[in-house]
C-alpha cells in the first residue's frame, strides 16, 4: 500500500511539473488568447504553444518564402481561426489545473485526490492538444503544393537545428 501511495505522489508531482511548465511557457509567450478572426497576434503577444504545428505568428513569419497564393493564405488563415479556440481552451484547462495544484497544500487531506484528478485532466488535455494540433498541421499541408511542403520542411528543420558556438548567448 505504501508503494502505491508513493507512486501516486510521484505521478502527481510529475503532473504538477508538466502543468507548471505549460503554464510558464504560455505565460512567457504572452498568454494564449486567440486573435480575432482574420487577424494574427502581434509580435511578442498572443503566442500559442501547439505541439507539432507552427503557431499562427510563426507561420506568418515563414509564409513569404512559401510564395502562398491569396487563396492558399485565406484557406490557411481560416484553418487557424477554426482551430485556435479549441486549442486555447485546452491550454486554459491545463493552466487552471496548475493553479488548483498550487493552491492545494500537500498536507491538505484532499491533496491526493486533487493530484489524481489534475493528473488525469492534464493527460487528457495534453493528448487532445497533440491530436488537434496534428490535425491542423495535416490540414495546412493539404493546402500547400508539394514544392511548398518541401520548403516548409526545410524551414522547420533550419529552425530546429542546434545553434553553432557563435550563435549561442555569450558566444560559447
């Protein structure tokens, strides 16, 4: 029984750390408020962390090299506008769980119940966030031509490449 309690506590701590990381990343990115339809968030604000897919702001930054037609741009904007409310709702749920965990002291008699509840909710929200973001990515790829998909893949690979010694802070 003691091992079970320890595992539940460790799972709760892990869930709390994940939720805290999501909340901190979202807060550092300026919140997760979707822009009004047809508008993109201003630089430095309204960023949305979406696993596996570029945020609207990041996509706006690389749209130029993709040479999108007006119809493609309109279709992609509509896809983001349609997907953002659900993605924001999931991230808000994760932040709410983080706050609930933070407000509940570990010596509270209901702490283990809160940990279990928020751990399940965080896992569900994270899974739904990944699935919905993946669907958005597939829809965006469906709008692009083969050449544009290849350029997008190259741009994404460049963005994920490790920085060289001179590109790191302090030149180390």
